C-alpha cells in the first residue's frame, strides 16, 4: 500500500493498481472508493488516521454501493436477455412466415 500512495493521488493512475486480468470490467469510481479506506489508514500522522469503527463503516458503505451497482447491472443483463429472446422469436416467426409464403407461392 505504501508503494501505491503516489498512485492514489492521481485518478488515472488507479488503473495501474487494478488487476490487469479485469481489463476494463470494473467501475473506476468504485475502485477509487475502495482504495480510499486503506489510503486513509496509511497516513503518516497516526492522529489523522480513521478509527476502526470508521474504517468498518467506510467498507460497509462501499461494499453496499458495489452490491447495488451489481444488482442494477444484473437487472440490465436480464432485460437485455429478455429483449434478445424476443428478437430471436420475432426473427423465427418472420422466417417461418416467409417460408410459408414462399411455399404457398411455389405450390400455386
């Protein structure tokens, strides 16, 4: 964490702290929020560091915000899946109707 101290002062440098295997599948401000807690805990002056109760509240709040974001994301994914299934069904119906129309024209 001490090596990360200079990076925490720069918003764009947060990407250097994130596991590269995540690529871009994270929300940058959530990473920033999560990093604020340890950053506050490693302040040089011990009197300016948060108490453990404050650390706990920060982590609980941040994790609850991340959970809410994940739930919102899951809701969006479900809506996209339903829409995709509806589109597939519409395409199938259109293909079937076209095949019936072609068959009827061919039969006449």
